[in-house]
C-alpha cells in the first residue's frame, strides 16, 4: 500500500502516528497561519488543517493519502497560536495561569481526491503559576513552537490540574479522530515495519 504523507514536521505528531502503527512519511508544508478577522479558534484550526493537507497534495506521488493537523489554544474566545517571541510567550503563560482554556485540534485527510476533517475539543485547567515558574519554563525552550506556549507532554504537565477531552489532541494529533478518518479511508493502522 502507498504510504501516507504526514504534512507536518512535528516530532509529536510523528510519535503519535507511530503509536497507532501507521506507515507514513513526513513532509514539510508552508502555509500562512494568520487567523482571519472574525474567525473563531475552531474555524481557524479546521481551515489551517485543510490548508496544510492541500499544500501536501503537491508532494504526493501516485495519489498518496495526505494527513494534516493544526492545534490552537483558546482562552476567553481568543485564539493563542505559537508565540512569536519571548514577550508573547510569557504573556500567554500569564493568561493561562489559574484558568481553564480550550484546545482545538483539527485533523484533515485527503484520500482518493476527497477531503474529510474532524475537530477535537479539549478543556485544560492550569493551577496558578508563580512568575518565577513562568520565566523558568520559558527559558527551558519548550514553549517556543507550541500553541499556547506550552507542551502538555513536557514540563508544563506540572501546571495542569485537569483535562477533559483528548490528551493526544492536546499534544497535536487526536488519535481517535485520526484513526476514524484513516479507517473510513481504508488506510491501515497497527502495521509493523514503520519508517
């Protein structure tokens, strides 16, 4: 069977796909990830996942299936993407301190000329953070390329009091929704010999 293209260079998404035994190759795609005026986080995540899948289509050979995803953190209806610098990253962490927020991860699959997409929504609660913790966490380098300026699978796990939803979705690829998309497209999971 032709291998799936994962239109992402994220090591977390690759790790998650490997976890369910998907045979894939990774390819980098580049799209404008700026939110559109008036667009809510769920819409943005779905639009970007679809856009990444479309961008991956040009890399496909022999109609390879293409999988893409996008994750956004939202607090008080404001989307928080990846921080562009230290100031923005610290500001995001201060806003998340002691609050509940949402994590939207959209996953899109192009297969046999058709696109299907799912959206995973999770709720994450942070304990109140000390300023020293925020600064030390930023200085660890972990938040640099993460939506909302944190990684649930990393050091930020110590900040989280509760999650409702998909842990893998918060990491960047909701495995239930991904497996459903792949299953409906006839793309096998739990294979051996993964690249």
